C-alpha cells in the first residue's frame, strides 16, 4: 500500500514532480506515481482515490 500518491496532469509534469519523488525516497516513504489527463480521466481518478480509501 502506498502512503503517498504523486498525481500529475501529464507526463511532462514529471520533470517538476521528480523532486517530490526524490524526497519521498530519501525518507523511505512508500509512494506511487499517477498520470491523469483530466478531464478525460476524471472517472478513473475518482476510482483511484476511492480505491485508496479502501486500502487504508
């Protein structure tokens, strides 16, 4: 189970978000990356978030 989700609007956002990923790695925080092309993926993101609640 990931305790943090890094959610990006497009793959090009990874360049910015990789700094967050680096810090999470330094502190051994479990995480996962998720790329969502909103609003096209809004239903998928809703299901993703809903699924995270169930994992806790």
